[in-house]
C-alpha cells in the first residue's frame, strides 16, 4: 500500500492498516506511537489521527481591507488610548549592556510581582518573555512533546491553534459561554487525555468571555482533581480588559503559568510579557531562553518599567478600559436591538453568531465595514463573525448593527453578492 498524505489528512486506524498490510495490530500500533512521538502524526480523539502540520506550515493569509472600508478586523487597540513613548524613551539608560550582566531588570520583576500579588495570584518566580504567545510556546515546550494534546477554548485564539499544529500538538476543543470555559467541557477534555489546558481569564479572543468567581471555583476544583495537567492562563489584555483579574491557579498545583502581555495596553510594538508560574516551569523557560534569544532587550524592559511607573499612564489605562467597555457594550446592545445575540463581556472584540460567515463578511464589506469570518477561530463551534470595537466612534455601533441585520436577510445578501 502506498499513498501520499498531506498535512491534516486522516490516516487509517490501527486495525484498518493492519488488515491492509497483513501485519499484527501490535506492530502497527508501535509504528503509530513512534510517529506520534516524533510529531509526524497527531491524535484527535474521536476524529481519528491525522498527519501533523509541522513547520513549515502554511501561514494564514493577511486579510486585505479595501480602500474605503472601516477596519473592524485586526484586533488592535486604539492608538489614541496608547501612552506616548517619547517621554519615557528620553529616560532610558542607553549604556551598552554586556553579556553576564543579568537577564531581567530587578525593578521590572518587582513591579510585575506586585501586580500579580494585587490580583491574588500565587507568589512565584517571574520570567520576562517576548509576548504572550512566546511565553505560552515556551511553557508548552517545557512540558510537552509532539503528539500530546492540549485542551483549548472553542472558539479560541487563532494563533494559538496554529502554534499547536506547528508544535505537533493536538487540540481538544472546549465550549465556553460568557464566563469562560464550561466546567463540564474542561472535565471532559482532561478525562479524554489532555496533558495541558490553555485558558483565557478575561478578554477572551474572539468571544470576549471573562471569568466570574463561581466559574473560577468550578474550574479550580477540576484542575485540583487532575494535578498532572499543565495549566496555562493567557491574560493578554491585562488592565484594559474591562473586568477585574481572576485566576484558577493555586500555589499547590504542580505545573502552571500565567502570562501577561503589554501589547494591548501599552502598544503592539512593545513585544514583552511577564510570566509567573511554578518554580520548575519558570526555570525551564528561562533555561531554554538562555540558549536562544538569551533575554528580552533591557531597553524594552526599561520602556515598560517607565510606563508602569508613570501615574499619567495609569490614568490613561483606566480611561482606555472605560472607553473600550463603553464601545463594546454599545455594540452588543445595538446588535441585541436588531435581534442578534452577540457576546462581548470584556476585551476589544464582539462575537456575533451568523448562519453563513463568508456571505455576511462580503455583504458587510459592501456596506463599508471590514469584519472577519469566525472560521479561523473555530474547531467545532458554530459560525460567527468577529467585530473589533476598539476604534468605534459615536453612532458606529448602531450603523454596524443595522447593516449586519440587513446582511442576514437572504434577499439583501444575494443583492450584495450579485
């Protein structure tokens, strides 16, 4: 038997291949185990086993927004609500730093520690990494190997789903509501063999879900019953999420990490995140980091520290959080008035269910609004579109909602696509 398989193609079951090749099922199972260990195939539970999308993988095409169409796609913060960098750059110490001088600025680590402590996060070592996804990748690499499976939110962060494929890790989808992952979904994923889970405590991308105290208690109890599971929280929006920080992590969970990026609050070009977790995880992350990038630029660390230390920046972050909350609330309310039950409890995005994504995206573009199809964020969850609210002006929410309502009318959609 000979066939050419592409990344993502399903492969025969052990029994099917054993019969076709006239081999012992034990022999085929051993071969599959070796392929999983090497990251060449990935098990997807009931969906079977498929060829892994190991690097190089096909990168997602950048969405091109035509001239004259408003960008409600990219998920960026409002530039008017980001702190100016000029004043802090003038206070950066530009003395050349040399090898062996230490990786992290102590004052930055101390500031991060105070922020974590203020939010009730267990006192633990802190690492500085190059953004939230960089931190998540380093934690996964510290504990997992190709073929392992990770429980993820569905819908969830598209870049995380791509990262798992690139690492040869399988994804087990977990449904969520406005309060985050449903407890039964987490339990089912862990009982199905997930070695790790990635949760978003607030500003979940794309749905805007955010933890509530009761949900935290439920998820924490489930994780406590599965101590071998690596637990990761991606708190990428931090202080501009619009809700207070909550965490499912406890100091007695063996392997855990919480990553906080500054990209949404201080600016996407500031590629820095602080991460805390159990001592072993942080030590492994920093050890591997030392063999590659070495450290995050001290110039960048100083910029972030100076911004965190500026009372004016703190006031601006409060203003940004309030502004995003007002825009998000207005968008959800406007959609509700048009009979569209959207989601957006926190963060920069609103998630609106639709029956047919691409047709609605095209219809909205014809109306002057660039929205993104939910396909890239979904595994099993139903169709939807994501609307970024960060730069909405007065009256925009009502106009967007009205145009979306019209786009959901079949006769209107046909006229736009003609």
